[in-house]
C-alpha cells in the first residue's frame, strides 16, 4: 500500500489570534502522530490525550461528547499546572476530520450578483446594469421564499490551514472562496431554526476553492452544476487553524471575512451580507440529512472572488484568509507537476 505524502507547509502568519480562553486544534510534532490539542491565546498547547487520559482521543471524539467535555476544557484552559508546550513546536493540521461536509451556495447577496454578471450566458448582450438588477431580484426572491441552497462536499478535499494547495492541471479557472464554517457538536436531524445553534460546537475558517470552468455542465445544461469536479480536488478546502467554541463567539452574524492574494485584499465583507444565517443553514441541512458531531456546515463566500476580478489562482500565489475571532490561515498554490 502506498502512503500519500503530507502536503508541504507554508509558514503560518506571524500571529493567528482567536477570541476566548482556548481553541481546539489537531497538531503533530517532529513527524509524530496527530494529536487533539487545546491551544491558548498565548500560543501554548495542552496535549488532550495526556490531559484527559485517552490515547485514542481525536478532536472528532471530543465533539461526540461535547456537552460533557466542554466544562473540562474550560477548566484545563485555566489550569496553570497543566503541562504546556509552545505552539511553535508543532505542525498545524485541519482541526477536525468530518464525516460530512455541507456547503452553502449563493448565500452572500453581493457575491451572487457579481457571479451572475461574470457568468454571462453565450449570446446575452444585455447591459451589465440590467443583468445585475436581475440577479438582485433573484436574491430578494430567494430570501422571501426562505430556501437556502445546500449541497455536499467531500472530506477528502480538506487540507491544513498552512498546507500548500496543488492546482490540478485540468483546472482552468481555480478561484478562492473564504468562508465561515460551523462545526457540529450534537447530532442534528430535523431541528428548528430556534434549536439549531444548540447543535453547533464552534466555528472555524474554510477556503472553499472552486474551478469555475467546471461548475456548469455545458454538455447537459438541464443538469445544472457539477460540484463534484469543480470543488473536490485534493486540498481544495484548506481548513482551520482552530475550532473556537461557539460560546466564545457572541455574534457569528457579524464577523469580518478577509482574503488577501499576495498581500492584496480581494475579499473583505461581513457575515451580515449572508442571505441565510448559520441557524437557518444548519436547520435546513438537517431537514433532509442527519448532521453528526464533527461535520462542517460551510456558510458561503462573500464578494470579491477571482472570477469577478478577472484574476484567478496561479502557481506561486499565496492566500491569507482571516475571520474575526477565528485566527488566520496561509496557503501557497503550486501547479500540479505534469509528465
């Protein structure tokens, strides 16, 4: 059996602060096994396998027992006697391995309007203002009808927050999409909007890369979108660095998402621009599927994607993404090596 090599790692931002007394992470040291860890704002680490006395512990297993584990984590965060090591000694991986990834499409008003204008159908020669007004009307109708758009992604697309991202040779228009991701902490099936946030353990950052050239099936336009190919290449979902408990993030509906490409700001928007908030998305996804602890609900991406700007990802590009209170990730793009 061949073993897939770990992606190369890009140096982390100088500081990746988060809000609250602690966050969860998955880390490894000196090529050792990945471990679940508690990270403190002063960038120190508590090995949760050792602290909680379970050598098989993972972040996902912690989330499966979240109501009981959370008070113990609070206590550990304030326990000065717990053994701690500097975060700088560790490699940071994606914070959790989900069983399911639920992704929300067309959930930021300005983003969808921009994409509608950029994806002009062949033969549509209407002025941009007319097409923009049409998209705005569609968004208003979606909001009034209260129908989010949620589809399923693959866990195999997830990579770490500082890992290099390989751009497949077939991807003609690779694009960035920074997103707020909710992490499930209690099974959720047919939960109401009012109950939904009780099932969210915390939040993290996702960059949901998309190859725009393969989003729509031109050979079968009646089928619509092809999310399998356009979004699920290995490494197309950099995740993390941390899971910040929901109790530490008072207002997920008012966070700033910022993505910089080679130092230039491309996305800079508040989650206020979301058409459907976290609670509505979790509730909607749960009506047709059971959400499990550790699963992710990606909430959509704001305006400022590469398709709109006419500048898509290339070999050597470096993306810096941050969300208020959740830290920051840095990923470098490398072109796939071809024979």
